[in-house]
């Protein structure tokens, strides 16, 4: 094996390792973004439930006031 072949193998190995590290970093970043979006959706669902409860409660209170008249 010549010196040029050894250098070529080292360079190719370096690029492969760099690509694998970059790919894994992107996968972790995508995973974190997915978790953040899932948490945001869960928070928004809870807010909708709370708002629905407020609207329904006010609507029921208004109906009761009309009944009392």
C-alpha cells in the first residue's frame, strides 16, 4: 500500500466520520424540535379546554339569569 493510498483512506475516513456526526446531530435537533412542538400542542389543547369551560360556564350563567327574570 503506497503513501498516497494511505492518505486517501485517511481523508475518506475523516469525511465519513464527519458526515455521520453531522447526521446524528441533525437527528437530535429534529428530535428536540419534535418534542417542543408536541409540548406546545399539548399546552394549546389545555388552553382550549380551559376556554371552553369558561365559555360554557358563562353561557350557563347567562341562561340562568334569563330564567330568573
